[in-house]
C-alpha cells in the first residue's frame, strides 16, 4: 500500500476562472513555464554550441562532459534541499534566487578560456538550475490547480519544449552572427530579467502550504527523512527515470553532433531536434489531459516503450533526413510525455502536499542518470569514433526500463485519488 499523509480539512473552493481554475493559478503557470524553460535552455537548447566551444578551446568531448557533469552533480545535490525550501517558503523566493544564479553564471560562462574557469562557474550554475527547474515549478502548479492538474503539468512541460525549441534554433542562428560567447551573453541577460519578473508577478511564499483535499497535509517543518522511503512504488519510479533521463539527456546533448558526423549542417541538425521539442510541446499537453481520465502510470509505460522504439532508429543504417523528421515527431511526444509524467505519477501516488521534497529527491536520481548517461555517451564516442554504439547501448537500457515501469503499473493505489480531488 502506498503511504499518504492524512488529508487536511476541506478548504474553501477558489473562485472559478478559465476551465474552472482561478486566474492566479494560470498566471503562476506562465511563470513556471518560463522558469522550467530557463533550466532546460542551458542543458538542451545550447547543444549547438558543443562543437564550436570544444573546437575553439581545444577540448575533447570527454573533457567538456566532465566539466558539465560537475554542474549536474551540484544540481543533483542541491535539488532535494531546494524542494524542502519550496515546501517551507514557497516557489517565489527559490525561483528568483535560481534565476539570479543562472544569469550571473551564464554571463561568466561566456568568458571562459580554460577548463578551470568552466569548473568554477559550474559551482554557481548547478545550484541555480536546481532552484529554477521542475522541482519548484511542479510543486507550484500542482498546489494551485485543483481540477486541471494533468493539463497544467502538460502545459508546464510542453511550454518548456516550445520555448526550448526556439532557443535551440535561435542559438544556431546567433552562433552564425555572434559566436558562442555572444549567444551565452544573451542567455545570461535573459535569466536576470526572468528573476525580476518572478519577484514582481508571484506572491510572497507562493504555493507554500496550499493543497487540495486528498493531497496530504503539508508540514513546513517536515524533513527529507519523512518521505515514503519504504514504499516500493517510489523506488520503481526512480529506477525507471534513471534510465529515461540517461537516454533523453544524451540525445539532447549529442544529437546535433551526431547529425554533423553524418554530414548534415548545423542548421539541419537544429531543425530536426527543434521539431522534436516543438511537437513535444503539444504532446505533453495531450498526455497530461489523458492522465486526467486514466492512470498516469499507464501513460508512463507507453512513453517508455516509445522511447525504446525511437532509440532503435538512431542506429539504423541509411536513415534519411526526411526519416529523421518523422523520428523527431514521435520522439518529441514520448520524450515530453515522460518528463511531464514524473510529477503526475508522484502526485497520483503520494499527493501534492510533499511535492517539493518528492520532486527534489526524484531529481537527484534523474540527474544521476543524466551524469552517467552524458559520461557514457562521450566515452563510447571517443572510443569508437561513432555514435552508433552509443544508441545501440541505449536501446538495451530503454528495454530494461520497461520492467520497473510495468511493475509500477500493477501497484494498487489508496482509496483517495490525488489527480481527482473532490
């Protein structure tokens, strides 16, 4: 039986607005989309810069991956504490601090000339990403929405994809005119502007202690040790997402370089991957809408199977550019769906009362998968000089991920269903 804390007394229903949710919730969702996109932009949207950075500074891809992994390691270590701060103080303060750290760090990244500087700047960017990403964004949205949580989380992650697709294509365009340093300087200024916007638009302690009936009573003094560590459902979900994040992060980072190695231009590679993120923006909303009518865990099983199928296409010989556009459509839907479903499955199992800490802990393991996947992909490429072996390995890993996803689907839920509060 999955543990859930006792529900709080029924609160007065907020004034209905668009689709039965108050205007305040939709406004906060818009800010959440910008914040989560800011987290993703540096990790995925800036992947066109990988080749020019390493070529200009004389680094191997393994050296660049090692420095990047320090940032991801810091993100992983800070995420659960960021989640605890969100549960205690709300999303506004945590997101604003994260945006400021990302802005200053990215401006510094535009000036690097050595690996040592890259490592030093990662000390700021990593914690900033932990504070501005889906840990705070998901907790904010799930607490403010009552009846359209699936759609709201779909919009949160779909909007992330939509904006990231523009960043990805825009980065390739800026790269041609201003180089990678000018591109990063522009991104840093955007982060600082976002921090000011968060402070102006969101309320103080936004989302702290706000839950619907059935979500579980929030406790600002609760510790990470109070989470349902003994529940098999939590560990099956974590096992699934470690493998999922290893794959989708490796695709996000290495797909443009992979396409360049196949003889395609930087623009062509960016358009293919940009299409996947664009399609994912709408696929994420559709999958979120579906989870309001069925199990989020069933949807997760389907998306993991879809990721396994798309991994096969990457190592098939003779795939044309047109075929890769078709791959981008399918991959965009299942990739965005899997990312959105993390918060929705946690909500389905445990409620939103402890969502900050749950998402923070889940992101620790997701980032562990990211770090391992990034290092593994770079190491295999450096050894074989080809990405074919990389994608073959990920096919095996994604087939393995189907096992915990299927077992998670079979776990019985408690009587109170978090996705459909009465």
